[in-house]
């Protein structure tokens, strides 16, 4: 969750340091919904930390994690778009399309089976 786009953006708005330092972790917000039900984010984190995947698949899982974090914070679409624009800048259009695609794609399809022989 700490490396998700929403929390990276939150951190960057508060400091000029692009890396989240351990001391800053306690200042990052944690959504109540995560405490109530950590299952989806935990599953995605396990998937991302598991076996090696190609960069495109890894990025798709990262975007799924971002979507999950946005949902946990219950951010409206306008704030999600602002966060994405501020984080990705010139890559916003492409990355926002990918975010929307992974949101509409079932979790089982995040890591594409057709790439496996």
C-alpha cells in the first residue's frame, strides 16, 4: 500500500523527498476499510511479491493495487483523476486508461494466462 500511487502522491504533496522514509510512514493515512477487511489488498500484495512476472504483468498488478487503495479510501472519481494526473504527469492519459482497464477486469485476469505456454 505504501508504494501505491495514492500514498506516494500524498507523501509528495507533504514533502519534497520522493522516497517514503520510515519515520514518515506513521504520518501516512490508513483507511478504516483496510483494517476492517485487508483480504483483497493482501492477496494483491502476495501476487506481486510472488513468482517473477514480466514487467507488463507486474505493472498491471501494481495498477490493481492502486485501484484497491483508491477504493479503500472511497475517493470520488474526480480526486482519483487529480491524484493520477499529479503523479503520472505526461503519462497520465495512458496510465489512467490502464487503471480504468484493471478496475473493470476481474482479478483472475490480472496475470494473463495466454502468456504461459
